[in-house]
DNA sequence: AAGAGTCGCA
């Protein structure tokens, strides 16, 4: 593995704000990477694997292994890095491994080599714990291995940046590797492409693809799958389809996941006919649709109003593939039915779930509540919320939002306030859209202008941008209650977030406040 | 080896 250059080390220090690293200590395992890395089980000590297996079992089953381990293996050197590598192979529980790693370092003065550190970092990534990774990385830098950092380390860091929403920093690192002319693999490219594609930053995605191609690294189907997924999620399904067709023309083996991703992307943007074409094409090629594929197309049919088609497909999935009786499949059906005004059918399915031994999850509840609210059935929706809480499920903002919105729209603001408070008490953050409905509802009700203003400020504090019309509603509402100073305060905020004064607001002022002593108004009256 | 799916977007 190539050692990373000094410039990378400097670069990394800038990123995470490390303090000066300590003087580098001599490592007891300095020769590890040269001599023994290739022969982990064949070369060297044949007992190592066996002992690793034993120790692995021990730390899994014995509660206080820390106290007895050394006397259990009196002459064994646990601080042998090869041993730790062996242990990594046998230990599947990463947290236990971290505990052991910590024990080695604190009790036995174990000084891990860069290879060991890399394995630890990879473990963090596997667990999806990027915060833990950065903590480990900090530790690692403090032990002074900074000069040993190799491309494996940097790959881990790039992955962590990509996963942690800092793809930009990851890309900077990759650029540094490129500049240093170090040998690269597909992996870091794929992670970054995936991250940028998800964010819809297509120019960066194509830049990365071009870099790969220029370095004769052939991006694989998996890479392109991320690209296609990103394009679809960002509302560019037809561009995704172009990439997809282009891949087929270039002889890539397009598999079931690719087809499913593409079909799903087309379905969510209402291009069902293209999706159906692909569906037939994959069957012609002998690729059997699985429950992901079925659900995607069923959802697409419902979305385009083809209820019969969706039902037929569902029946086929149940009869021929035997995967109709799952929570996901039912949720898809419930969503689709209530989206198409068939709430009673959806309700029936929903009610039959426990009888059939299926678990109803939050999505089952949320989708049904949404559908019922669309028809104004807020009483039933509230009952569903009670039921969900009784089952011990944790509601989300979209559990409450549709009910609050409907209540506010239909003038039942009092009930809306009750639910709003319940939602606040559970620490759920409403969407900007829900705030709008709620604030508008408060404005409609007499005597709630202070609340309306306060919730508008809460929105701003939570970095949500209220619509201009909501600002104006609140201003109007305040003026009607002679609260000129407060209305000016709200206007001030409105301008601060980038809106300009519109005629409507000026009219509110003219009508409500200014006529009495405004010379213009007096003049007009006289003339 | 992994990758893909269910909740509205006014």
C-alpha cells in the first residue's frame, strides 16, 4: 500500500484541526507491513489463528475477561499486531473489538501500526459510525503515526466524509491523492460519486467519471447505478434513462437492481409507460422481477391513476411470486388506494394486517392518516394517532401534519392547537408547509395574533423560510389588532429574509393605520 | 460484495 505524501498529512491536519502530533514513538510492530502482511495464516506463527479464535470467543462470552485474560494466556504476547489482525477476522461484533482494542492500548501499551489503525477505521465505517471514526482518527494522530498514513487510510477518510455529508472535503482529499500521483482504486470514486449524485451535483459527478475514464479506470455498473439513482432522486429520470440505455449499448451487464432502480425512478416521476417498457424488457431477458421491482411498478401505476393495473400486478406478485403479504407490499397498496380516493378499501387492508400476522409500522399509519385527512376524516385520523401511540410506535412529523393542516383549513383551530402542542412536546419538527397552515389558522382565529407572530419567529429561528404571503397575513392580523410596532417588526424580518414590500402590505397600513393623520389621505379626501 | 422499495411537495 502506497504511503501518503507529507502534503496529505498537512492537508488532513487542516481539516480536522489537529494539534501538533506528539513526537513519534517507536513502534513495536514496525516491520509488520513489509514482512508479514502477506502471510497472515501461512507464514509465521500457525497458533496465532487458533488463539485469536479462542480469545474472540472469550471476550464474547466472559463478562470480565479484562481481569483474567492475561493469566489465561500467561506467555502470550497480546501486543502482537498480527494477532490483532487475526482477531479482526474472527470477531464479528465490532463493539467488542473496540473494547479489546482499547484494553490493548491502555493496559499493554500496544502501539498499533497504520495497518491496524486502518482496520479499526474500516470497522467504524462498517458500523456506520462516522463520529466514532473521527474520534479514532484523532487518537491515531495523537500516537504519531501521521507519517505512516497510507492510501488505505485516506480511502477510509474519504468514505467517512462522503457518508457524513462532507463530500466536498472528501473530494479535496481525492484531488490531493491525484496530484501526488498515487495509485487509486475504484472505491473512493464510487463513494464520492454516490454522495454527489444524491445531492444532485451532477457536474461534479461527471467530473469524477471523466477523471476515472482518463485514468483508464473503467467505472463499473455499480458506479453508474449510483449515478442513475442520483439523477432519478433529483427529478431527472429522462437523463437517467439516457445513461441507462447508453450503458446497455456499451455492453454493460445491466442486472435486476439496475432495472429496478430505473423503473422506480421513472415511476416516481410519472413516466410509467417507459417503466413498463423496461419491465417487459427485463422479463424478455430472463431477469425475474422481485418484490422491490413489483412494488416500484405498483406504486407507479397508482401514481398515474391506474388502480386496476396496480391491483392486477399486486395479485400477480402474491400468486406467482408469493411476496404479497409483507408490510411493505401492504403499505404500497394502502398508499396507492388512498391516493386514488379509495380510503375504505385502504382501511380494510389496514385492518386485516394484524389478522394476517403482519406488523403495521409507522408508514402504514402515516399513509392512511394522510389519505383520510384528504377526505376531511380528521376524527378517524385522531383515533389512528391514539392507536399508534398505544402500540408504542414513535410518531413522526408527518403523523400529525396532515391532521393539523386539515383542522386549520376547516376552521377548527382549537383542535389544531391541541395537536400542535402534542407534536411540539414530542420534539417533532413540523415542515415549513405545516407551519404555514398553522400560522394561517391562528390568523383566522380571533385573539391568536401573538401566537401567530411567535410561531413565525420560531420558524425563522429553525431556519425555515416562511412564504411571503404568511408574513403578510401576520402583518395584516397584527394591524387589525392595532399592533403597529409588532407588525413593523415582522415586516423588518420579512425584508431581512429577502422579500420586498409589496402593494398588499402597504395597503394594509393605509387602510388600518394611516388615514387618520396622514396628510396624503386628508388631501385626497379634500380634493 | 453491494446496490433497490413503502409517507404530500401544494
